[in-house]
C-alpha cells in the first residue's frame, strides 16, 4: 500500500501465490481435478504457513510478510507482541471452552470507511478458532446507539406493541453478556 499521514506502507508483491493442501479426485467423465476446502483457501489468503514450504508466508512472527504480526505492526503501530498475545489468549480460551469465545461489537464500527475489513478480520478469527455456531461463542452485534428516522414505523414490529403493553424492550449488550456465558 501507499504511505499516508496515518499509516505506513509495507512493500509487497501485487499478487501473492500460496501453496494449498489439495486432494486429487477422479470425476465421472474419467478426468481428474484438484480440490481444496474453503477453509484452506481462507487460511492461505491470510498467509498462514501450514508446513507446505510456502515462500509467501512468514516463517516466524518477526518476518514482514503479508498478514504477519510484524507486517501488522508496521501498518498499525500496534506492537507485534500485543498482537501475538491477544491472538494466543483468544485461541487458548476457544480451545479450553470448546469454541466459547465471543466477539461483541456495536454499531460504531459501521461509521468507519473500512468497517467491512474490521468485520472480516473479526469473523475470520472466530472461524479459525472454531467459535462460529457454538453456544456462547461466535459473533454478537448489538445496536441501539443510533438515532433512526424510520423508528416510528418499526416500533410495532420491534417491540410487539400490538401484542402487549409495556413493550418487550431489552438492552442488547446486557442480554448478550447474560445469555452467552
């Protein structure tokens, strides 16, 4: 990427080729095809070395290759040691609890230009650690901080005003903390 007033650039090739674990399958017409899983494609996209001798993957955390802690440190200014510590703590908790690591995010992330990349990074971390689909693990997105213009039209649907009074209103942050442990 290019240098900016907020971020440093890291010189990388425009296209990175990665090695993938594949299986060879014989198709109905007798031809063969190489297949791999979406999970393996995702891991390769993030440059995780999996013992395949991939030259475009970092050999250790100090090597500046795409998506390594040293690479992230140069761009974000967050110490690679903190990046590694947080990743290990999250993964260790996921392992000990059988996937009960949860990320709770509010709508504030949506206010930033590259919010899709933030969400993508978080959900991939959950996928890599086996947390998606686990009770008490995965992703929880709460809302409620916004001032919504069409709120009046949503009130009957959101709060069941046509069913009962008072409305069934719940603070989502407290709900997720209470019901995901």
